[in-house]
C-alpha cells in the first residue's frame, strides 16, 4: 500500500459523488479549483453559485493550519476571491519548515455555522480506526481528550452498534443524521481505498453534514480497480517539492508504460547512485546506505519493475547515468545496479537497455571515476550477468558482477568501501 495525499478539492469531489451513489442522499458540497490556467470568466459561467454566494478561498497545497497562517479569506464575493488569488498565486510561503510557491486554491461557499464536529478515519495494519468529536475546528488539539475512537478490524462491517459510542452524547435531533453520515463515509472510505480521511471541522447545513475542511489520502496501488471511481485524480508532490527536469522526464515515461519507472534526486552531488529493479529491493538498498551512515552520499532513489521494454530501460538508464556522472569533481563514485530475484522479468532483456546506456556514456563514467556494482537474480540472469562482465572488459570500466548468492546489503557495503578508500 502506498499512501498518497490528494488535494482537498478532490477529497470533497469524491465524497460528494460517491456518498450519493452509496446512500442515495446528496451532500450540499460545492467547490471549485483555481490555478494558473484558470479562466475566471469561464469558471464563473460554469459554477453559477460563485456569483450568488459569499465565498471562502484558501490554498489547496497539502499543508494544514491555513487559517492560523492567515491564508484563508472568508465572506468574499467572486471579485474579491479573484483579487486574493492573484495576489498570492505563485508566491512563495513557508509552512512547517518547507518553502514553496502556492499554485492551487479551492473556493467554496461561505457557510456560517455554530457547530463544529471532527471526523478522522485511518487505515491501520489490522483494520481501521474512526475518531469523532463534538468539539472540532482549529482548537481540536486543545480538546483531544474529547475525541472518541473505535477500531473496526479488517473484514468487519460497520454497524449502528459500532458507531454508537461515538455519537452517544449527541442531541437526539442530530444523532441519527450524524450516525448515518459516519457509517456511509466509512463504507466510502473502504470502497474507494482511502487510507486516511479527515474532516476538521464538518458542520450541519439545513440538517445535512457539510465538510468545511477536509484531507484525504488514497492507496495509489489500487488505481487499477478505481480509475473510473476516482476520475481525473491528481497525486501532487509534497509542498515545497518541485520535480527536476530529469524527474519530470521519468515521470512522463512512467505514465506511458504498464511498467513502473520511478526516479527521485536526493543529492545531486552524492557519490552513491542506484538503479534498482523492484520496489522492495529499491527500499532495501536505500535503507542500507542510510543505516551504514552514508545517507548524505545517496544521490537518488530509483526503481524499475513490471518488465519494462528495452527502449524504456534505455531511456531510464540514460537519465540515471547522466545525473550520477554530472559535474565530475575528482572524487570516486559508485553506481549500484541491483535488485532482488525476479519472478517474471527477463533479467537479460532489461540489462540490454542498461548495457546500451552504459556503452553510450562510457566517457562520462570514466570522467566521474565511476565503479559499477551489479547484483541480480531471476529468469535468464546468468546471461545478463555475463553480458555485464563482457561490457566491463569492453569499455574499461570496473563492473563487479554478482548473482543471487551475494546479499543486497553486501553490495551496498562494497560501494561504500570503494568511495571511502584512499585514491
């Protein structure tokens, strides 16, 4: 499971669409998204309520405490919303120690209210926890003792009896409505593969629950079965994180293939770089380098899996090698081409793309004083390893080749010993 944050706009869109599908009842949610590409005239014509309602506008950037930071504007007309957005769109702010530009806003009707409730559902190893409080809002942390929580084990359906402790002290006139709301939202949480959902606060509008502030996370590995339900979903980068040109290129490759191609630059000046097959293996390699005290030298996180085509691997490997060999400074560097033991990926076939890239980048590899460490197992791995050994002899670059008899952690140790050894 990979928990990925989504924007508040998408959280509320999914809630509105699927609450009606699952319960037959419609929530009075209205919201619109604004970014640099928004045509305000078209938006106003499409969402007519923007002209007839007082509005709230705030950044939709995956960070909290927007109200306390003065980034929420209330009770505006649409012209004031436009002015508020234009003054802040693209401007850099600091939140939680991270700096970044505000690129996206959410605008909604301004909802005067007296009651504020808190709801949180989170996926855990053995089930899901639901937390509820009658004292929601920006002071929820000061009223944490009033939050009630129940745990629902995996495979157990939610019932009125399970929800009862959460709503026990509510007034009778709203108890039934909120109880049903909690039950349906939990069913929706599971149906759409949310891993985290929080409304702080939600209130009642004409007796119907209305989320004023909402956060959501989805299990992105469930996209294959939810792509129709999720619709045009976006998984934004964490606030303050901007893709480099090379990361964007790999991201584009990943979107066009049935395989998985991931690449993140951690330290452009790092001396240990990886090109690892398999998501689990890639984490082991990265964690091992960190555990051995060399996290600061780890240049990247990289993972390819799902039997990518040779040309895809070639383009992927070119990017990794270009980053790993950029700006040679005379210090030794190591490239770990690793992986676990493949189940179905033809090792020799994927190595063919990597070998073509290594041959192309021979001069860069030599200039960067690069040593290469290869460790792989799986279908046709003996042929793949033989090709790697032959390449090392051909281009005159040290390539140390190991099969599944060598440990993944051991390869990392060898790479570290190489870069730390005296010249």
